[in-house]
C-alpha cells in the first residue's frame, strides 16, 4: 500500500452504492491497471492510497461477509 499525490487525469472515481445520501463520510475509489486508488471524498485533491487489485478484492469480500453478521 502506498500514498501518492498524482494528477487525476483520466481517472473515474466512484463511491459505494451503500453511501446513500450522506456525502460527508465517504471514500471514493478509482480502478487503474492492477491497482485500486482510494481517497477521502471530502478531500479529493489530497493524498490517496494505492492498493493492489487482489488486496482490494480481499477487502471487499471480507466487508461483504462481515455485513451479514452486523446484527449478530
């Protein structure tokens, strides 16, 4: 995982569909070859994290499986 501050040219940023109407506490992601960029939606020109595509896949799978246990 790295933090960088590269220009956002040609990047398509998106939020989770679970973000709903609350735009104050969201992260945004952009897909690039082999990696996923992550940034704070409140500070889009600030630093962002870069993680490998496999690490992101693992994270999302864990988040999805955990969300089913939230009421337990």
